[in-house]
């Protein structure tokens, strides 16, 4: 399951965190960081994560 499906289903941040076995603040930050005018932007989140993964070896 992914955050986008659980959020669309109407789950709360706490319930999403329980399902994904992460701390609820992790989900809250994820939703807040990738929020657009029409709600959670999963594509934006995926692109940011991909770029961070690629650029992280360069940063070190």
C-alpha cells in the first residue's frame, strides 16, 4: 500500500502510519511537504525522492 491510496481511501495520518509501520510524524511530514492546492501530490513526492537518491552520493 502507498500513502496516496490510503489517503484517498480516507485514512488518517495515524492509521496510515500504523499500516506502513512508521511513526505518525513521518506521515504528517510527508503529507505536509508534498501538499498542493488539490491535496497530496504523489508524483511530486516520487520525483523528489528519486532526485535525492541520485544526488545523495554527490552531496557526501
